[in-house]
C-alpha cells in the first residue's frame, strides 16, 4: 500500500492479493473455444472493471480491496491479455472485446452494471455505451467512470514503442521486445513519485509473457486505428450518454493525461473531472485509495434505492 494512501487515511479492508493468489482464485470460462480468465468478488451492485493495454485485470488488484466490501466486482483478462488465451490467428478488436464482456454479463444475468474503465478498456466502454444507446444490450449501464485513456483519439500521444508495434515492423518488434525496453516504457508513463518497483514490473512482464503474449502484442495494437476509424461512434456515445460520466485522470501521464482532460472539458456538456496531479497513466495502481475516494463519491449518486452500503 502506498504510503500517501496510509497517511491520507485511504486504507482498504484487506491487503491486496499477490499475483499467485490472483491467478489461483480466478475462474476461466469458454469464449468461442478460448479460455478467458476472470475474477469476481464482493456483494451489492455490480461494478465491471475494464483493464488497459498491455496489462490485464491484475491492474485492479490494489483497488479491489477498497471496492469489494461495498460492491460486487467483476473483471476479466481480455483476449490476448494476462492469463487469457492469446491465439496467434485471431481477429483482435475492440468490438470483439465488447462482445466478450457483453456475453459474460448477460450470461450471468446481471441487469445493471457500473463501469470503471482504463486505457484500452475505455474504448471497450465507449463501444458498450454505443450499444446501450442502440438498445442492443440485455443489461443497463448505470454509470461510467473513465481513468486515463484516449477517449478522444486526436489528443492521444502514443509512445515510440507503440508506434513501432503498430507499424509494418510490429511483428519483429514484438518478438524482440526485451524486459529492459518494457521496464523503461512502463516507468515512463507512471508519475515521478509513484514509480513501480522491480517486483511490480516483474509481475507486469510475466503477465505479458504468459501464453506467448509477445507473439500477439503487435496484433492488439490495431486498437489505435480502430479509435480513429470509430471516433464518431465512440466519442459520440460518451457525449450523448445519459448516465453519469466521470473522468479521473493522472496529469503526469504523457500519453493520455492533460490533453484528454482539456478535451473532455471542451466537448462535454457538463464535464465531471477529477485531476490527480503527480499521478501517471495508472492512477488505480499508483494511488488506489485516492481513486477509490473519488470513485466512491461518484457512485453515491447512482446507487439503486433498493441497495444499501458502500
């Protein structure tokens, strides 16, 4: 637990789980013949957590102990990420990841969910919002809270390594991606005072390597083009949303920090923004207690009258 969270009084009910515990307590389910890893816990209204690139549901393990005592929490490793299958020949896309989440939620019979999304997961949330506006979901979206992510692709500033992976040499770059290069680029997007330690970077790296993740990482990069191609649909779904929408963003993020905040303030009719100075691209990992504080306050106005707690 980060020392600043302790000082501020943002303490979880339980300690964050280890990566080994996260894996052994998770569950796998079948999606079109592929194994998908998931985590579930807590009781109450449903909160769906959507992770970012190039990581996994493990991103949420630090904030999980804050949310689970008050809400029923759901997270999975999307296709090509974390402990889920990473087939070489697969049509990876944001739309398919949205299909994955939609089918999972509908299969579990959840009628209403809150969404907390980060990075790559923000685009999945925007696609789900668009489907909701088309009455194409069998569940309702109660609220959406975005963490750092390129919800407005025109202000996104990809790292050089992302450009290389998305380009014609992407397949080669993915095969030769080293731990040193990975650590350097991950550290760049964290805040100056919230840098990941060696063990934390090791966990991220092992999750990327699992199931030959380096073999498909360049294929996942298609989401950059998808964001540009579907900008009207996905930005429109955000701006048309009738659900409460909040953006919680670290301002020290060089890829989707201040630019996204300013664009959201410019375009949204009633922007609800929480800026976190000194925090980078992973606010829920860097300052989980503070993010929970802001997210909890946001959810207080969206809870069903039949439920209590939280």
